[in-house]
């Protein structure tokens, strides 16, 4: 069973044997671990701040209680822990996760286990469509080697020849591999339509039975489908969409907590606040 997270605070710890390499866009906020990365202008058009490959060992630990970027992480080897929906989950080889902006994000290496993963970090302007939409999985199977190869190709070009055409092509590939995970084309239309309807009517009293009726599935089939496609149960997906919308409203409007709670389907602001703290931080 996944372990519930205690109260977390922002922290950045890189173990002494942790190795990182990557590429960054120009004019990004410099952090010590990316300041030596070569610069690639081609990343800017996709709002990518930085990309890279990391071999992490304990006590490596990253916590962002007010994350403003979207973070894609694909495990190449070993395993680590990622905080998803307020609980720690294992991310192992052949899996990836997508951590959206305006949520509590955290990940850490496990003692005695080397964890190799590649990452892509996005900045989303308010006017741009987020890379994570209503049917984006939180954690699902993903073949990481093509993405790793594209990142290595871009790193080689940026550290050596620096041919703009090739750097653009590597950036295009990286974007395409992330989109393959974030906006999958193989999900049933009924599932996509269901979550688009839910996202547009978060104030309604959604139940598993009502969701199943809307999609035309049995309760159990919808449950299995959501677990496989999204990495969470149907009702957890409803809560996730509510919390994501609430976080966006808190970050971009001056609405009261009571108004936001009502907008996303909570009649009791206290219950909403408890759920928000658990999921978002």
C-alpha cells in the first residue's frame, strides 16, 4: 500500500554520487545543478526549461510545495519514489510519470538503489494549453530509451557541432516522445469524452455509478480502464481534476476559498481545504 506523506517543506538534496547531465533553454532561472548545462534555443518554442538524464542515489530528494512547472520523468533503470496524489509511489524501469504545475511535487532516491531517469521540465504561460490534459496519465508504462537517445543526441549537438537544424530536430523528437505519454492517442473516445465532461462540470455530484453511466461502461470496467490508462481510480481522477482546477483558480484569481470550493464540487470549505492540502500542499 502506498505510504501517506507527512507535511513536507521545500528541499533540494543531491547525493554526493548523484550524476546529472542535460541541456537548458536560454534565460531560465539558474539553479546550481543546471548552470553548467549547454544552452539550446530550440527548446524555447516548446516552453521547455531544461532536460536531462540523472543517475540518483540516496539521499537525493527534491520537494516543491508550490511547483510552477510541469515535470515529466521517465525511469530508465532501478527505481525511486515519486509523490503522486498525496502518496509516495514507486517509479521503476519502464514507467513514467507526469507531475503537473500548481501541485505538491516530490521525488527521492531509495537507499541502496541507483535510480536512472530522464526528465523534461516545462514552463506553461497562462495563455498556453497545458501539456497535461484531462486524460493524461499520472503514472503509466513508457519505453524510455527513445527519449533518452533524443536527449543524448541534443546534448551531443549542443556540446559539439551546434548545427541549428539538427538541434531543432532533436527538440522536436523530445517533444513528440513526451506527448506520446501525456496525450495518448490509443485511449477510447468514450473515456476522453467522459473526462472532458467531468472537467467542464466539476461542481456536479459525481459518483462511480454516474461516471460509468456517462461512459457506457460497467463500474468495474471503468475502474480497470482508468487504472490501466491513467494510473488512478475513477473517483481519484475526479478529485485530481477538482484539485488541479482549484490550484489554477487560487494561482490566477482572487476568488475566496469558499467560492473555489463550491466551483469544484465541495459544499463544505473545511472538507475542501483538507483535501486540497493532501493533494496539492
